[in-house]
């Protein structure tokens, strides 16, 4: 009896390297198919859209710093007004009187609001535009609805120790390093200028420091935009992976769409439109158009080499009948009024079918009449 242990795995070595089963790294969820347009639309209604908040936040910060450069003189004037007020005019107020204190505080609040308002408006507008560029117009209350699954301790632990959390940690560390490096390199480059500030008055010193701070802020924002681009790419990859579907889900969705009466109606309408366009293109090829004259129009073609009898290549009622007649006039196709024949052809013969034997004589008379008008021999007309 063989008492050797049963092998639980088999290892194959090639030139010292162990063969690894790459299927271990495959997606075990079975979600291998890209999300369908319907699923994307359903997720959008729930507020689950692809959006990088890093891009919007850093873009707002960059525009605000740039606006400091543009609105610097305005900000300086407003700050000068406040500074002069508190250095000189505030002494005229009796600060032991509550009414006087309220006037001083009201003045300060108004001036601060005047200084902050342009930058607040710019930040709001840029934030709205940043979101609109990424996801378009979307209003839904689904994301703010309470969900008990979101407060699950187990799911919280999974999110805490997930690859997504690791990526956010690395991203935060990278941001701190970049901000520190850009700030230090910018300040280091200004060391020689700091000694020259000693000979200046307080106003120019403050303006120089503010201008340098704004410049450093702009450099930091530009560096952060590079991180935002990387973040946007990873957010997009993660979103596309999260919304993937299994093959079975795709099949089920297709079946639902096929069973939807509204969808079926739209498909049939589209098919009718395509058929009508194709039919109208064949009208110039007709030998004659037989009309009611207002309600029906039937285009007849006779090609002995192809079919044994004349056949219908287009027909229509009411508006379509008028359209057939318009195309016939433009193409110089003869139009003949024959009420009973037009009605009989419209109701009994489909497009592409030859006329029934009982209508041979009536159609032959019409074709003979047309050929005589055109000076053609019925036997050699085609």
C-alpha cells in the first residue's frame, strides 16, 4: 500500500523560476463587461457619476490665487481703508457705548465682506463650472438619503484597509511633500531679497510679502494640478471597474429592453422610417404613379427581365401619397389618376410584390397610355 501523501498542488519550474497561476489575479466577481448605456443612465439618476473632487478643488484654488494678482490693487485699497480707520478714525468712537461698538463692528464686517465677496463669487462660479465640465447638469437627492449599510462597522473596516484608502494615503503624503518642496524652494530663492526689505516702509514690505505668498500659492496649485490629473485617471479607472457588469446582467438587461413596449414601439418606428426613406428613393425609377388622386398613390415598375408582371415599388396614403407625387413630378415620372385601381393596388399589393392577375388588364392599359405619351414601345421600353 502506497503511504505517500496525496499532492495538494503541483509546482512546475522552468530554469529556476516557479510558474505562477496568473488566474489568481483575475477578477473573481465575473464582472468583465463594460457598463451599458442604460446602467450608466440609471447610476446617473442615483448620483453615482465619475467625478474627481481633487480636480475641482485645486482648480478653484488656482483661480482664486490668480484672482489675487488681478484684484490686488482693489484688495490693497480696501485694506488701506480699514487700516486707516482703525489707526485714526476709530479713536473718535466711544468704545464704552454698545451702539458705538456696533457701528465699528458693522463697518468692519461690511469692509471684510467687500474684500471677500469677489473671491467668494469667483470660487463658487469656478466650482460650478468644474463640476459641470465633468458630469454636466445633474440634480438628485439620492446621495444624501440615509443608508444603513453606510454605517456598518464591518464595511467601515474594509474601507479603512482597502486599496482605495492606501491610494488616498499615498496621495496625501505626495501633496504634503510637493507643497513643502515648492514652498521651501520659492522662499529660498527670495532669501537675498529679504535683506533689502529693511530699508523699505511697512506698506511696500506688506505688498511684497503678499505678492510673494500669492506667487508661491500659484506654484503650489500648478504642482497640485499634476496630482489632480493622476487622481482623475485613477478615479476614472476605479469608476469603470466598479460599474462593470457580468455577461448575465447584460443579457438580462437586453431582454428587459426588448420586452419594453415603449422600446419596441421606438424600434418599429425607426424601422418604418428607414423603410419609407428607402421606398421614396425608388420612386424616380417608377414607370407611372397611379393616384386616387388625393388619398392614395402607388408607384408601378415593369421590368420583364426581373419579374413576370409589373410590381409596386412605393405606395402611400394621405401625406405619404403627396410626398410620392412630389418626387414623381421632380423626377418627371408620369402621374395617372385612376381611383378604383389606386385603391385596389394600395390595399392588395405590398411593396416589392407583383400585381395580381385580376389587375393585369387595368395596369396594362395605364402603362400603354404612359408609353404612348413618352413615345416608347411597350415591348422595348425596358
